[in-house]
């Protein structure tokens, strides 16, 4: 397989994976392009490579920077902004976990906590079932949160640190 073909297939693959993880395909493809780029790319480079509009490129680059997956760079004598991706895949995974946790798990935890604290003048079967189901969902979300926390702290744990080194 030639490099150009492999590169296009990787961009498609990463785009598909990204859309399955809950981010849009273009954002994932921009991230993939920056991951494999040997040097920082400008928004114009991204637009040309992926055949996307300036607005689409800028919006997705900004969102990638919000996720701390992409950094802006300035080059001496250049007016253009350049972008590079975090290349350490374990660090990328941790940042994605942090962002998904912040955007998805934490709000659900807060909402579920509020739902269980409802006013129940009498313990009806309906209120008992409601509290039980919401409580079970809350337990699952807490386990997911604890698992995310464990993954984020894996570098600090000697066992997981060794396991990560083996996987790298």
C-alpha cells in the first residue's frame, strides 16, 4: 500500500471511530491529519487536505483546542496560525477521558442525585421503583466515573504504569 492511500484510509478510519465516540467525523479527521503530520499545519493546509470549508476547519480546530488535543503555534515571520496535535496516544486517551467525564458523566451524576432527592409524601410503589431505578443508574454512573478516575491516575500507580509501558 502506498503512503497516500494508507494516509487516506487512516483519516477515514479515525473519522469513523470519532463519530462512534460521539464527536463529528470532520473533527476526528482533522485530529488524525494533525496526528500524522510531521510538522504543524495551517488551517489552509487542513482545508486543502480534507476539502473542507474555512468555517468548518476553524470551528473544529477550536473545538480540538478546547479538548486539549491540539495546540496553536506561531512561526516567526508568519501571519498564519499553525496547529499541532498531541502525539502521545496515552495522553490523548487521558484527555478524551477527562473531557467526556466533564461533559457527560459529571452532569449525569448531578442530575441523578437531584432526582433521588425528590419529595415523597408517602412511600408508594411508584416512588419506590423510581428511586430504585434512578439509584441503580447512579451506581452505574459512579462506577464509570471511578473507572475513568482510575484510568486517569494510572500513570501514578506503579502497576498500571508498568502495564502502560508494556502496551506502548
